C-alpha cells in the first residue's frame, strides 16, 4: 500500500527555493494573533512585515486577530485593530493620557468593536485593509486595495473603498453544502486524497464524503 505524502504545516517556507512565501503561523510572535494551518503570506521584501502590518494592536485592549486555515494573504495586507479607535464620548478625541503623566486624569476609553476574524479558505488581495471587529466568512475573496469596513458573508467576492459585495461565488445551495462539508477541518490525509475534487468543484465526489 502506497503511503500518502502530505505537506507539513510546520515548515517555514512551503515552496522549495522560495523565501517570499511562508506558512504564516510559523512566524507569528504576538499571542493575540492566531493563524490556522496552511495559511500563507507572500511578501517579496520581507515576510516578517506581516506583524508590522497589524496596526494599533495594544495589549491593554485585548482584542485578537484570528485567521483560519488555508487562507491566502497577499503582500501589504493591513489589519487595523481597536487601538486605532479614539474615545468619542468627550469633547476631544486626543488620547492625552497616553502621552504624559501630567494628563493622567484624562479619560481613555477607545471604542472596541471586538476581535477581527477571518474564516477558512479566504483570499485577501494585495494591500487590502481590514478594519477593527470585522468578520470575514469562509471562502470569501477580498479584492486588491479594498477597504473592508463591514462583515463579509461566506463565499462572497468584495472590492472597492469601502468594499462592497460584487457577487456570490456559488449559488446558495452550493454555499450551504460547502459550509456543511467543512473540508478544511478534515485530516490532511483526507484533504490530500480528495484535493482534485476540492479544486475542480466536484460536488458529486465530495457529497459522498460529507
């Protein structure tokens, strides 16, 4: 019986001889950033720019960036976290307290919209920006240079500034089938065995595996 060879999610550079593409979870240092297996980030200059592009991510706020499995993240994608929000309940939005002990009595109550969550198998195009608290559904596609300010439904293509829905990738029955299938949660051996069906949209084969 031939043993199935499966890719290793713990390697840094999954493409032999290519250092501009990494399995992202293997370079993440911030405990408030979580990345699933096989999600990759591509950057021709320095893959370690990724965490530098997660902006205003302060420990005292405690928000998390959660990215699913098998996501594809292009160069320059930026996540704006809740630390970029300023308090709006007073007469000034200036964060006095941050800059001087002399202003210790100032209110510092930035608005938090919660965690930012990216589903599984999401493709985020070059230099897209994701705003705080956004949830991106499984299988969504975000166009290059888009500014995402609102939640994105699963298997929806969005683009623009601000990003708007352009179309659904599949009909509603197929989307429901895929969300129920959750192929990204299969053991990697099963994914590898049926990768042709996944990548060619072979519903007949996949429906027998659900």
